[in-house]
């Protein structure tokens, strides 16, 4: 085994521990990733994390799904409930040693309650460099309506 | 050990310098590090990074991954839900010298950066063939 040969140096802890040993067998105490931290296999809520912002007549939903393709994702909208689910395949490699395993694998399902109903037929989904973007027009019932005031003569 | 101290100091200096050069928060990408018989493979989740904006540096046993990521939507008041922040990815590792630094290669697909770090020839196990007489 060569493992011992790859332990070079110590982590530098002063600056938020940014320098680490690359090949370390200590699996305890993983550094938390941003936001969700360690992603356990078959998690529920914590993957993917979702950002939503209001762009007037549309809602923009963005989720980070590194390693996935559009075909790997299932996007469901029911009323104002959005569900993103899919599976990141577990690597099935033999004869290898994991020195670090922070990237989660397995199936996931993330549900988001949107503030308005969506025009489901006109949702556009794009996936670019591991970022899923959904542009979702608000349902006409959710758009502000201008009400004319007629003056009685 | 003296050599380790030297690496520590050097790396620390480098991190400090980076910190001073660039403002804004940086995020630590999740990584897998897998040892194959002939190479170490580092896979890092860096969604939103462009391949052109990823810097990979290996110098004196220190491997640095830095991916610049510009904000995709900056109007704070528009957010209805914000579960993650967007910014640069940065992570530093120390690696022993038993690798062939000249042959390190990298590829990027679907927000995942993969580094191939070949082991140097002398540390690779040799296959010895046994023949029956």
C-alpha cells in the first residue's frame, strides 16, 4: 500500500483551514461544504439547494446540481409546489481507495413552496455548468390586475 | 520535520496573499479524492464555474484550485428564497512529492472539475510475471 507516502505536511489552520492534506485517511470531522454541508446518501431536503427570485411576471428558480444532466432530473410543478428530484449515480469503481468522499451520491428530492401559482405550460429549464435554471411565468391569476375605475356620470 | 514546516509557511503566505488580492467570500467545494493504481483523482463540485475561469496551480507540493464565479443575480431585494450564496471556489491541498506534477491534467464537465494526478513511476507497484516451467 502506498497510502503513507502521500501524507505530506499538515493542514494550515489559521486561515479557516484552507490548506489540507489531500490524502488523509481521517474521515471524521469533514469540513462542511457551503450551505448544506455533507450530503448523505439518499437525502431529502438538503439537495439541491434552491434560490428563488422574483423577476416581475416570472419567477427564477436556480439550483446547483453538479454532475447531473437534464435527463437525470425530474422537475414537477403542481400548483405552487415545485419538486426537483433525481439521482446522482454512485461510482462503482473497484480497486480504489477513497481519501476523501464529500460529494454525495444517491437519490434526492427537493420540494419548494412557491409564493404564487405558475403557468406550468411555459416553464423553461436550462442546465449550464451544473446550474439548473427554471424560468417560470406566473399564472395569469397571480399577476396584478389593473382595475379600471369608471366614473359615474 | 523541517520540510513540512517549510510547506506550511509557504502555503500560508500564499493564502494570505490571495486573501488580500481578492475580496468577497470564497466557498469550499466538496471533493472526492480517489486513489487508483496509477493516479490520484480529485473531483470537485464547482457548479456555475466556467472552464476558462478555473485556475489550477501545483507548486512545491501545494495544489490550489481556484474558480472564479460571478454573481448571477445581484438584486438582493428580489430574492424570495436564498439557500446558497454564489462566489469563488477555493481549496488548497498539500501533496507529497511522489507524484508526476508535469503530467497533471484536468477536465471539466457539468460543473464537476476532475484532476488526474499521476503517481511517479518509482512508486507504482510493479507487476512481476511468474511463469510456469
